[in-house]
C-alpha cells in the first residue's frame, strides 16, 4: 500500500495549486480519497471524530442493492427463456441477464459520473459521493429493453436538472434516480410502458417479438391486473409466492421482494435507512389496499387485489426501501418521516389503481412526496416553535 | 425534586487511558499564564502592567463590558509579559510565580449572614465571579442583572473527564459554603445536577438540605453532564431570561474566597488519553504550564496532540502552553496524520478498531465498555448535510439541531430565536461534531451564530 501511496503522492503536485493539471483537482482528489482516507486532522471543533463518512454510508446502500442486482440479472434470463420456451440452467440464465444488464450499469455510471466530474471541475468543488448510489439505482428501475441511449439521456438529465442545478449532492429536491425514471417515462412512454419492454426476447420485423411460445404476452403483473384480468385467473397466473420471490416480469431490480428484504435488513441493521419511513410506508400501503378491497367494484381487479399483492407487485417494495428513504429528499424530522412514509404508501397504491395510463404509481408517489417533504417538515418544526413560544408566554404570565 | 431525570439521547465515547484515581503533587509552577480567550466575548481591560507585583487574588484584567467580572491571578509574583496579537489584542498574560504563593486576604466571611450585594462584591473583587457563565450566549456574567436561577452541574460526562468527587475530595465544606453564597444571588433556585450513578455526588454530602438549593439526579450518556442539558430538562431558558451556570469543579474556589478569605486556584486535573503513560490526577493550579503537568508522562513513539479540556470541546495546546482557566482535564490524543488505505483501515474495512456511533461500523456489536484509541483524523471529508436524524440521536434537546444550524448559516435571526438558539452553547453541539457523517463543524457554526446574534442584539 505504501507503493500506491507514494505513487499518488508523486502525481499530487501536478494537481495542486499552481500545478499544470490543477483544473482537474476534483478528479484526482476523488481518486485519492477513494483509495486513502486523507490524513486530515481536526482543526476546529471536536478533536476526535466518528469513523463514519459519506463513502461508508453510500457503500452500505450499494451493498444492500447487490442482491437485487444479482437477482435482477438472473430474472432477465429467466423471463427470456420462459418466453422462448427454451430450457436453461441457473448460470445460463444469470449470464444471459448479466451481459444485458451490464451495459446499463456502465452507461448509468459513465454518464452520471461524467456529468458530475464536469460540474465539479467547472465549480472547483470536491466530488461528493451521492451518485454512487443513484448510478446503481437507475439500471435497476428501468425495463430491460430500454435503449441505452435513452438511459444515457435520462441519466444526464437527472444529474443536471435533478441535482446539479440545485447545488449538487445534499441539495437536490427530487430523488435523482427517480428523476431519471420519470424523464424516461414522460419522454419515451412507449419504451417505458406497455407490454413490449419488460422481457428481453428475440425480435422479428418491426420489433415484434419472434420465436416466443404461444400465448406469450410480455405484460407485467400490474399490467394484467389493470387490464381487468379476473381476480381468479390473475391469482392463478401470478402466485403470491412468485411475486414475492420475483420470478415475474418487471423493471430489472424491482421484482424480487426477497432480495429487496435482504437489502432492507442490511439498511435497517446498519441504521442507514430510516425505519420510520419504511414502516409507515408499509402501513400506508396496507391501509390503502384494505380500503380499496372494501369498496372494490366487481370488475376492478387492481382494487380487489389483496394488500399483500400490492406490497409484492411492481416497484413498491423497491421504491420504499431504496428511494423513499433517500435522506436528502425525504422529510428530515422524525415526526415528518412518519407522515412522509405513510403518505407514500397511500399514494403509491392509489396512483397505481387510478392511473389509467400506466399501472404503477410508486415513483410518482415518491417524487410527489419529495416535493412535499419540506412542507411536512415546516409544519413539524412550526409545532416545535409554537411550543417554545407558548413556554415564553407562560413564563411571562 | 426526587426521582431520577433520564436523558435518553447521547453517546459515551470510551477512550483508552482513563485517569486512575491517584494523584501526584507537582511543585508550584515557575510561571502561570492567563488567556482572555478562555472567557467567551471578554475584552480585557488590564488592571496591571508589566513589572507589577501581584498577590494570588489580585485582578489581572476585568471585562471591559461587564467591569464587575474580573479575572484574578492564581499565583503571587510579577507580571512579566503581556503578549499581544493582531490589532494589539491581548492574547496572554504571563506571571512569574513566587516559590511560596502569597494570597490577598479578603477576610473570612459567612455567606449565610451576608446580603446579596456583599456576596457579589466579594465574588467580584476576588475574581471568583469569572467562574460563572451567563446563558444565553455563554459569556461572563453581568452582576447588574439578577439571574432567574443558577444551575450547577455536579459532574462531567465528557470522554476521560475528571471525577469531581475524587478531584474535590476533602473540599465538601467549601462546596457547601459556595452553594450558600449562590443561593443568595438569585431570587430563584440553585439547581444542582448530580449523577445518578451509585456513589456519585459525595462532594455534596454536606450541602444536602440547603435552602433554595435543589438537587436533581441525572441518568444517561454524555452530554448528560452538560449544564445546558440539565437546564433544558428542568427549567428551559426562554427568550429574555438570564441564568447563571457553573461547574461544581469551581465551587471549591468560590467557597474558598468566603471561608478562607483567599483565592486558592489549585486544581486536581485529570491527565488522560491514549498518549499518556500513567493516566492519573495532578494537583496543580489554574494557568500552570502544560509541560509541568504532563512532564515525562506522554509517550514519545508517535505524535500526540495535547488538549487542555475535553477531547470534544477543549483547546489544543503545546507543551509550552498552559492549563485553561476552566479546564479540569488534559488529554493526549494520537495525531491522525497518516492516510488510511480504503480496504485495511479506511471506509471499506471491517472496522473493528474504528469507533462509530453509527451502526455502519461494528462498534455497537462489541459492547459499550470497549475502549478505543480514536486519533484526531477527520475520518472523511467535508460534505453537505446528507444524512438526517443523526444529530438528534446525540442531542437531548427538544430543538431541531440541523435546522438551527441552517438558520445560522442563512443568518436568519428570527428563525434562530424561534428554533431555540438561546438554550444551547457550542459545547452542547460537541457530539454533533463528532457523529457528523458530513464532517460539519457544528460547534464552530453555533459559536459564530451566537456571536453575531449577540452583536446584533447589542
């Protein structure tokens, strides 16, 4: 390690004040601090500091996402071979998915970090770690057949408009990955919805699926439910267990609730994500699901779906665990987090059921609550302020 | 009030090198040094000049804005140097000490038989008033404004803190006398916070049952010993109110100016920390040279940082520096100059040796009593606020700490007031400094905020 350290120190002067490459200091600095926690000592304030830093925090989230990523890769292959009717073993399925998901990952990180580097060089700021997680999230929340250039455009849009214009990591109002998702959805709706994008299948002329088994539909479970497949046949097609384990079509990382729960366990165990948001979101979704059950008309499959299905289908679990808990865009106060999470649960299911165009509401619900989070905090803090003001009055009386 | 007040939030940081309950006497120092910067906001008005002879208890300087508060010389001797910095700001006053300390005689007095004015005069002329801190803002006290109440914290919960019961052993009478004096200074009550731990609070054994003095027992992790936390849990400060606070550590000195009629600034200081060979208590005096206190007792294998005061709030000193006016501990911490490689010691390591309040490191699985050698490395780089809810876990106030800091950064005075800035001092944010993922210097922000708010209010 000493050799590596010496090498870095050898190049350092070029990037320091007055060096030829000083402009690129943020890039060098990010590499340097990635490898070595710098030997900076405390100058002001407390003399000793906690071992935690933003890199460690972000890393924990990335590790928590790995089960979803791996399962997602396998499921891409699994769905493909189901559609074509070929048989394949575990490794073959995984490898099939791996070579299709990898480009998405590369594009997302490449474009996102590229944009981030450019902004930091222009502004002369150090590069903050926020995108490490966003870059991983973006490939996991898109359909497998989305064109790479779209992902690139969406990522660039999300980083620039979603984050950098507000001042970078920590300053953004909207979750960056969801901004990319929303951009894709509204800019290229045909590539983000419908029955044609969720499963990677061989394509014939005009992009129509070719070489697939008879009766292949390519729709997601929610798509089927929205098109009013009767509840019995829906439940026959997608068992709750399938939905829980994730062997159904959907965005790459969102299908397996089991993999998500492993990630959630790590996030809760390490205390990185807010359990308040997760729990209240869960309660909100259950409550909304039960309300819909109670008032469901006979032909509305989505409303008839048991709340448990709602938790397991679509992007709800993934969104709640990995996106709603984004500390920057969520409510900041503990009371606020309860309200924020609960409303995400309610709205996710509500949008999912009532949105005529697209049977999924989680990303819209979270984005909407991202915008509302400061308002929630405002009222929570006002309550604290009023309490203090009341105390002054009592003291004066 | 009976019963125990439980403070649920906080964090005990166990550092290696806690002081053993033994003490050494070191000879009286050759010189002492007093720094006006130990007293927040104080602008010194010198009462002596170079070459003057002083007795222990003679005022060296007074607060220009609050002339009743003056700072007394801990020793007798000759003023040898007044060190000035930029714009002739007085940084330090050096006093060459006599071999045998001669005390200014104020005459023995009994506070219970004195009036408030007489007590104030005695405290003021002997320099003992300098040990009081005024809240809000944490400056020296204004004797013209009677405090609503007086709060005394009876213990220190900082890492490696001195045990007051041990440090003040044998001075129980002086403590009692001091509390009697304090009780006369306020129309309200003198609240004394004691630790609920078994066997703690022995220094108050003679003081129990004093009139207008109320003892409250506190249980919890640091900052439970901070007087600000104790005030917040008993009777919070409202806008427009003033309270005085002090540490029980200084009560013996205050008691001494009545019982003995002299300003006896001797202290029993805890010398502790990972860099100390034999952590123990040293009997010395306010302003004594650090070199005398730690002489030969600091390892020389690595570079160590000496801190007068707590690792969380203290002042960095060199061996040529001096013990701060309020400080009860001197700590030697390892300097964390060397970069840490990502996989072995850095942010991707397992981190069994890295203390963290967050559960992203395994500290919390290793038990509460494990001791850590935490060096002075920042352990990361400065970032924007990202993680939420982190300060709240170690900040036992019904205040939103991050929002308060942001109100300060935005210079929004109304918001600062509304969010409760009058109830806190930088020391209350020390743990926020410590736990911050984004490595934000919360104490510095608050100190700046209080300073500009105070200037704004005039």
